[in-house]
C-alpha cells in the first residue's frame, strides 16, 4: 500500500543495537509523532519529580562534590601535615600546660581538630 508513511529509526553505533537502522510503516505519521512527543514529555516530567531533592539531600550532594574536589583534598592533606608537625614540636618542646606556649599549642590543636 503506497499511502503508508514510514519512520526511520537509527540506533547509536555503541548501543545495544550497534547502529542498526529500522524502518517502521505507519498509517498516520502525525499520530505517531504526537505519541512520541507525549511520551517524551511524560518521561521528562517523571524524571523531574524523581530528581526533586530535600534540603538535606541538596546539602549532602554539595558536600560530596566539595569533598571530591582536588583543592579540598589538597587543603585537607595540608591541614593534617601541619597538625602532625605541630604535635611533634609540642611533644619535643614539653611546655607546661599553664604557660603561654602551652596554651598556644592547646589552641592550635583545638583549631585543627574542630
């Protein structure tokens, strides 16, 4: 029947169907285009509803992104190294806890562990 319209569907080369081309004959191409458009809109709406996150989830995602950032990792490593060096210096110095230098080391330790 020569009145049928056709759809050509070309798959991606790296996908499950390895770049195959499919041709579908339809009675009314306009109905199919509308059905595909509606299906796409419904899927996007569903995905958008699933994507809505609570404030806690948004904060958690931001924290995870920050934590995985290279600069954050370098800064965290630097803080650990400085804290370790200062602990070594404090141990070797053996300052009394009630002295000014003893209070300094105590405050620095507090700052690094908070």
